């Protein structure tokens, strides 16, 4: 790969944020409009969950389909440039997600994952979130 393409790829990758992504902001606006209040990115919890609801001991993780390898058309895409680097990295993301979810469950937290592709259907995702937040947390 030429140096020009590497620099373009690196510049593109630097623009991708870890927090406050568009899907996360959409979920936050939706949850807030539904009347729920939450805390953001609590670093004392495994995986620094995106939305934390301390009163009901639940968290919502908003995952990008590509980065967390969802089984939708967005997540099914494989990187064309430097797959020997990216494929193991994407697998580590999946492994870390599973470990984070297990650790949160062990601590007694309810966990919900909202995928980037789901955020497009606001009515459906709002229903899922409402059911998740309103059901009792079984620890």
C-alpha cells in the first residue's frame, strides 16, 4: 500500500469517535424524550457504558455495526485494506464486548445493546428501550 493511502486511512480513522457518536446521540435524545434520566460513560463500570440508569441498575450500550461486527449488512462488510490488521482487531472488539457484558451481569446490572442499524427505526427501538427499562432487574 502506498504511503498516500496509508495517510488517508489514518486520517479517516482519527475522525471516528469512541464517545458521542451519531447513533449514541440519537439514542440519548430518544431516551430523554421518553422521560428517562441517565448518566453518561461511567468509568467505574466495566466497558464504560454509554447510558447508565443507576436507579434501576441498567445500562445501554450503543454499538456501531461495523466496529462491533453486527450480523446486519453494515456489520457484514470486511475491510479491504490491511485485513491482517483489521480482522483480528474487530474480533478483539467482539471479545471485549462479550467480556464487558458478562462483567456487568455479574455485578447485577441489566444490559441492553442497541445497534446502529436499529436506531433508524425510532418507534421500534423506543419500544425495546421502554420494555427494558420498565421491567424489573433480576440480579
